[in-house]
């Protein structure tokens, strides 16, 4: 096969051109119990104000990966690996912080609702999990509120944070504080609006 720039460009354009990672949207609803817990941390504004802006303040996000777990099988000759399950990596997100640090307080409250560091009580699983939707958009889309125009959409089922990361500060800092959050979840499924049904991923 001979290399041709024109052929390469034609193949790339046949899928609509290259995809970029600068247009995306993240959305989730905080579990009710977490909202009540967060209200005790946040006195300067309502919890719903914070949760409604988290989608916009998500500065960095990774679409998580999925791999197959395998085991070696052999009846005769060389062993062959055969799958028996799936493993999903945790989802890493980074959120911009506002002046009242409401974002940090909200995720602190979520973690403390799951495991109370005062009473050492654990919450019920169904009370702290939620679904997280991740949308990717083409650069031609100007309004990411129109979710029907997303080019890729997955749903992280039964997600909750397992790590509220550290925030670095120093006396010469000029950048906006960023809060890294790690979410775990049961699995992710394709949830594109053009799909006939949600498909297990």
C-alpha cells in the first residue's frame, strides 16, 4: 500500500474529520442523603447551586477504559487465554474551585456520608451511589446543553467518589485551584441518544 496524503485526508474526513477533546459535558445528581450531609458543610449557598455548576467546572475528565480478565486454557499444545469477565478503570475528574470552596466542601461531605469519620458508621450503598453521564461533542457544536448533538455518550452506573484529592497551594500561586476526584462505579454502558437501547459496554 503506497502512502498518499490525499488518501489519508480522505479517510480521515470520511468519519467527519479528527475528533478533539475540548468539548464535553458531565452531569450527575447528588444522592438525597449526600445533599443533606453537604448542607451541614455549606452555609454560604444552597447545595443545589453547587451541584448545578459542577458540570461546567469539570476542567479535566478521562473516558475510562475497559479490559477483559482472562485465564489460560489448554487441552493440548500451547495455552490459550480466554475471557471470563470485565474490569473497568476508575474515572478521574478535576474540578475548578470557586472562592467559597463549595466544591471541596461538597465532595468532602459525600465521602463523609459514605463513611462517617466521627461515628465510623457506613451508609447504605443505595443511598450514596448515582449515575454519571459523560458526553463528547464535535467542535461544530456551540451549545453543549443540547445533549442530542453529542457524538459519544456513556453512563457510569452506580458511581460514587473514593478519593478527594489534594489541592496544592503556595504563596506565589496565580492559577485557579483544581480539585481532583476519583470515582468508582459498577460498569459503564453506551447511552447515545441515537441508540435503540442502552448497550452494555
